[in-house]
C-alpha cells in the first residue's frame, strides 16, 4: 500500500462555481459531458484553475519581508534560470520560460528561495509578460530598496504557437532595470552572467 498522500486545499464555493462553468464550456463545444474520460474533467479543471491563479491570494512583498536580513554586502546577487509558468490574460493559454533576477543590496539581503517564490506569485495570475516583468521588478525594488535591481524574462507563448501566427520557435524577451543597473557597465555584467555557463 502506497504511503503517498497528496493534498491541495481549494475554496469549495469557488470550485463549485468553476466546475459548472467548465461543464457549460465542454457542453458548448459539443463534448459528451457524461463520457467516462470527461465526466470528472470539470472538477479537475476547476481545481487546476484555482492553483494556476493562486497568486491573487498571496502578498509577494510580505514574502520578501519575511526573509530580509541585515548584511554588509554590496555586490551583485544573481538568481538565474527560474522556471515560470503563467496564463496569458488575452486567451487564457499558457506561457512559460525562465526569469533571471539580480539585485545589489543596500543593507539587506533576502533569502534566495524568496526570489523564485515571488516569480511564482506573480506568474500565478492572469498576465502579460511585460507586466509580469514589471511586477517582479517593482516588488523587489520597493520592498528591499536595493542599490539596483534587474529582471529579464524569456518565454514562449502558446497563443502564438498553437493558434494565431502558429510560430512554434518564437521566444519573447522582456527586461527591466532600476538603480545601478541603468548604468551600462553594471547591466552588461548582469547580462553576461545570465548568458554564461559557470559550471
């Protein structure tokens, strides 16, 4: 007997409402909602949507504040290749890729795991990549108040790959810089670090 026990918590009222909505969608496209493979799909989809948009219920600034530590370190800190998965607000189709974040402390550092956590919080909302980049950047800048912060996101969008122009190999890159990263030398160092393989 397996000891594995997977548990996720959902708002039952929201789940019931979403389940009915997905049932209506499946019926609307002509699917047999009593078919064995489909009968539980509305509930699965309702739970998936709650998970994929769970970022609305979380405060990313509070996540950063929970792990801020005084430290006399004022060189660049880089966390790169942070996986991200989000939903495009225009078509509710996925876009996915990676984020690269750097900051230069100004009296405080933050626990490294918190930077991927805020990427998740903002990604788990209906988004456009441009705003996602801005949200992450401003949250770090306003909360940590570092000497500088930089964010670069590279992502592929299913709304471009599966429909519309159907360009499967296109990648969208967005970036934002504050403070010292507006200086060419600092920005160039950051861009070299995220594009190199230090191993």
